[in-house]
C-alpha cells in the first residue's frame, strides 16, 4: 500500500476519533466550555497538558532546530522543559486555587483593575495568534506533502476539524480530544526514532543510541557527525558557538516566557482540586519528557542520514522524497557549478558566486560573503521543519511509519491550535465582555459569545495559515519576549507579594513590554544589519532579551508600588487565601 493511501487511512481514522470525542463531550455551560467543568482526572489532564504543550514546534521544529544548530539548539530543549517545570511548580497550583477561568481574570481581580485585565488580554491574544499562525501553516504543509492537496486546502481542512471540537466542545471537548492526540503524536514520534536507532546503532532505546557507536563503523555517532560536518564546512555539532551570557539569557527567556503562556496555564483550572493540579503537572512532565528526551537523538539521526544520502549524489539519482519536498519548496537545489552533482556545504544555497548589492545595506552583504568564502559552494537549501517529517523516508522505513508521522504532526499542531483558540475565545467573551464591557450578559449569552469568538479566531488563524506574514519567524521572538516581560512577573508578584498594587503591576507590565518590543523591533525589523553580538545590549540577542524586560518589569513594579497607595484589604485576603494550604470550593 502506498504512502498516500496509508496516510489517508491513518489521518482519516484519527480525525474521525477527534470528531466523535468532541460530539460526545459537547459543552453545555460556560464552566464546561472554559474549564471542562473542573472535573478532569489528573492523568487525563496530564496527557491533555502534554498535547497542549507539545505543539508543531515541539514535534516538528525542535529536532529540526537542534539538527542544524547542534549543541546551540539545546537552549530550546532546556528552555521549554524548564519553562514547564517553572509553570507547574511555581504558578499552576496557586492559580488553580484562585478558582477563576483565565489568567486575565486573575490579573484583573488581583490588581483590582480593568486596565490591568485589558493589558493581559492584549498580550494573550497577540501571543496566541503568533503561535496559531505557525500551527495552521504546519497543518497545511503536512497535508500538501503527504496527502498531495494544496497547502491552502490543507489549512481549510484543519480549520474545519478544529472548529468542530473547539467551538462545540469547548475545553471539555478539547481536553478529551487532546488525550487522544497525545497518544497519536507520541506513538508517531517514538516509532521511527526506535526504528532508526536500531538501524544505525543496534540499540532500541533512542536516548542510548544517541550515545552509542554506529553499526557500520567503529566510531560513536556524535563523533562521526562532528567529522562529517567539519569536512563540509560546518561547526562541530557538539560545540557551542554562542556566548555563555546569550545561551543563559535565551534559555531563561524561553523558560520564563513559556511559563507565562496562557494555553497551558488554563489546563490547571480543569481538575477538581489543587492537589490534582500538582498531580497532573507531574504526569504531564513525564509525558512531555518522553518526547523531549528523544528529540536530540532524532535530530542527530536525521542530520547524519540526510548528509549521507544527499551530499555528492547526482541529482538524477536522488530518492523520491527529495523531489517531493522540492515540489513544495521546502528543499531547493541550485547547480552552481553545472556538474549535476549535489554539493551540501555551509552557507546560503541561494547566494550567488560573487558579492551582491541587494539593498542600501549592500556593503554589509558584501562583508558577509567575503568573510564566508565557503558559502558560495553550497547548493542545497533545506527547511529545518522537514527533518522530522522526512526522517522516516530518508531512513527508508516502511510506508505505514511515514503515514503515522504525518498523523502525529497533525495531532501536535491541532491540539495546540485548539488550546490557543480557547484562550482567545475566553479572553474576548469572559475577560473583555463579561468582566469589562458588558457585565450584565447572561451565562447563555456568554457561552454563545464564546463560541462566536472561537469561530472568528479560527477564521483569522486560517487566514494567517494561508497568507502567513513574511515576518512570522521573527515574531516568534515577540511571543516569548512579551510573555516573559509582561505576564510572568505580574502573576508571580500577584501570588507572592501582598504589597504589589495596581499601579506597580500596570507600570511594570507596560515598561517590560515597551522595552522588549522596542529591542526586538529594532534588531529584527528596522536594522537587521546590526543584529550581531557587537551591537547587542550586554551581548544578549533579541531571543534572550525578555530576561532584561522581565527584570525591568519587576524593578519598576516594586518601586512604583512602594511609593503609591497599598492595595485594599480584600487583596491581602486574596493573597493569603491562595497561599494557604487547603482547598477552595469550586
């Protein structure tokens, strides 16, 4: 049976399962729509949280990033894992005990201010749409490659599936659908990893195969990868090329930023008790670790296999998978020396063999070319996101494994997209309308508004997937930077500082936001030619600047709150209550 037919069968069966679960668990109240009625079992919530956490970025992009960045890519692995631990231990149980539906709900009530609530709503909507754009585009790419439909058609199909279980089921439908999606995605990730580990090292455990000797040579896999990469002009796979301060700040920004992301925080409102929130956090960490500890192995397997398969191969002899990915633009070959042989080297495959003057920054472009003479010999452009998706094909695994990976990638993208859409929906219907603009609306009207908000958000997300902004890659830095510099400090101070008042919180959030946004906009959009370590503040890249934004937020908030009127006595009682051992009645 060919790959396309198998993919239709496996993906179709998975979609049918998701829709059936959504119809079975349709939400009938705002409590079920926002937090699944607060009655989800901790193990089920742990699986759902893991699926929510492991988006297309985790399933597809993380191993791809590590494949190309080597040890530098470990900042994403450490940052995202550490961010979850920070969230689970430091924030989630307290927010669950607070007993409200959303993060803006906590910030608005804790800081007794609709302005603070509105700032939180704006941040969460921006962060959520940033992520959804990537998820929907990922859905379109998987459909285009494996089901041979247009990318835009794939996005529309993904929109329709998410519409059914997000709009009808709300958090209740999403939760149980995500349990199924976790099972699909983790099976789809582990099966090819185990297969390839056995083929390359003879070890069925990928994490151990990662540090084992190759079956075909008396050399360790990572040593072989270092030798191969050095031979074709790349840095050693196991060396850091970034400065220690930048590595630290990027890792910290990812940790802090992901701990402030809304779609995972809300998952801890779905369990019956605070104790269950802690338990489900532990289960989720276990479920997440299965994939995250496997990603470094997958990345090294994929990079070595790709080089061995492609480099110095005649283009006419390349396997079908190469040309299939080339057809949708995620691999590109430029025969620079007209010999018909593919040369994979360090550098930009689309760069010509002489210095270019393409803009007012031509002198800078010339300097890049002259300082990197090997760049002009590279003939292959590779999109990092294909490394996981193409890995089974590169390793010549059975067709059903290839189809399974497609289903897993869709499960990862759709599960996170659904969680983010619910965050947007609740931010609009509950925090903006019910709590701020129209507090008199009934529960029935609020539920209808929530569903309309979710439907509208799905349409906007689909538009982003079909017409992705040219700067989506740069905007990812915004998501982490804004979350780190705005939401995280406000939550932490709201839990652990009785004296923190609305003036301090609002001033801190705005200060962190303005600084972080200005820094990223300057280096990513206005003057990218200065986006080098010699111009960065303290040598910190835009990806790590959220740490400084967070520090500014804390500093400004503490100073302003200390010289302004303290919070009302009711706020002191709120803080005492959420920090006191025991349970609140839901």
